[in-house]
C-alpha cells in the first residue's frame, strides 16, 4: 500500500498521513490518525474522501491540462488516483474508530464538484474518476482559482473573493433594455461565439455595476468568471490577459467607475488591450467598463485645440483621446432616474415581497411622498437611492 504519488503528491495535503494510516500498526495508528486529522482540519475537509476530492478539483498540478496533448500523463494520473483510492479504503476504518467523535462536524459538507468526486472515489474505477475531473477542469479550470467565481487583480496577483455580492438580474426593476443588451453579449461569450468588449454608461446609481455582477450569478455555472480590476491596476491589464489566456473559463475583466482626468495618459494601456498588439487577444477574455462619462475622458471647452498652438495635428491628438470609447464594440446606456422612474423602482422593490405588502406590513398611503422626500433630501433620484429608501423604510427609519 505504501509508495509516493507520482504527480499529485503536492496537491493532496493529507497524502503522506493517509498512506501512513493505511499501513499503520495498531500501536502507531493513534499518531497517524492525529496527523491525518490535523491535515484535514487545515484543508477544511470533513473526512479523507472529501480532502482527496478537493485536491483533485483544486490542486495546481499541470498534468491535468497537459494530459490532453500528452496521453501518458493520463495513465500516471490514473495511477495516482488508484493509489489514493486504495489508501482511502484501507485507512477508512482506522480513521474513524467507533469510540471517536463524529467526523461530520469537522467542516461543512461538500458541495458541487467536490461532493461529486468524493462520491465517485467510493464508487467508480480510478480511470472514470480521472476522466470526470479532466472534463470538469476543461470548463471550470481547476486549480486554486477554480474555488472562486469572482476574483480581484491587484496588478501582480489574482485573489479570490470568497463571498461576492451577486444580485439577481430578474429582480432588478425598470432595467429590462440594458440588461437584455448586455446579457445577450455575455450569452454569446460563454457559448464560445464572437462577443464584444462592453462599455456600460450612465449616471451614478443607475445599476451599471449591479448588472455586471448579476451576469456572473446567471452564467457562473457555464464557466463565466468576473475579475475586478481597480483603477490603479489598469496599467497592468496586459499581464492579466496573459495570466488568463491558458485557462478554459470565460473571464469578464471588470473595471468599475472608470474615468480619466484631462492630461492623464493612463488610458493608453486600456486602449492597447482593446486594440490588440503583436500578441493575439485571448478568446476567453472580454473587457467590461462602467463609467459616468460616455467618452471616459474628462472634457473641457478649454481643451479644444488652440489655433495658435504649435501642435499642427492638435485635432488629431484630441480625437485620439476621445475615441477610446469607440473601441468598445458594445455600448449600453443606462437611463437617468427621474421622479417617475425612481418611484417605479421603489414600488417594484417593495412589490417583490408580494401582493403590495413588504415584510408582512401594509404599505402606508403616504409611502410615495416619503420616498420622494427621501430622495430630495438625500442623494437624488436613482436606483441606488430607491434601494436605500426601501432598506430605511424596512428598518423603520423613514
């Protein structure tokens, strides 16, 4: 039963402890059991089957992706999984003696792919388990990043967002047209059809970033991922594209609330990514930008070329800056929220509780007057203000 794993040893934190427990004498079982238990607690797994399944889905070994072009790797993966399955079978009774505490409370129960692989390890031949994991990784990427639907890029590294805010597109009120335009583009993207970089333009609080995050909720199960890029990391978009190029997921690179001040040359890396260069654009990456400015760049009357300026191509220089937005194949305009639209959103949010009641309490007759006063005294008419009013009303603050 003993012997090292050929390819997956570094992916399975509990592998050595699992092997030792499988071979342990009764005298050595307690020490081996404790070692395995500590490894599983560090991994956040409830039992050895779940620990191994999690490692198969989220381990970093390149063998999973390279097996498509190097068939010999498939045989070695099957060899490692067979060895792991053997250790699991042998160590199972020793890991959970009858007089020990229940293992189910070590960690939350597994879900999704990890639960499926844990069940397959108990039931299926190792070759079938390897085939299942490879197929899953072709869509969801595998490795540590596959744990997350949403990520952040800081200019040098990707970081997972464990608990992203993902609104339901179907629950958004009075945004049907921009949602439809954006969702059709995302639908084409996840289906592998031609799709466009997108600029979502509109006033503050109109729902632009909410729609982007809602698209992730709708399409995550089909391999869509969202990578948020802060304004300071826009200069490193090219490095991010190279990082994502080899992965099978479909990535929306999301820059929220982007605008450049007059004279700011920071738009040039963005322009380079949109236009492409010597390196082909990754087919699995599309850029999504939200902005309050249609042209992304601040414009002033004094920025118009001076006839006495010694720049003989001044108009060309001006147009080169302003044409940045033209490089987005899809521009989705979000409407301004006047009083009528704002009150419609308030009513829609409250009606989602059902039958004109919110939290089981009948709506007061002066609700619209309260909502109007809340907007005029606060942040003005917008979808965001409508959400704030509904939350404040439910809390008894207005």
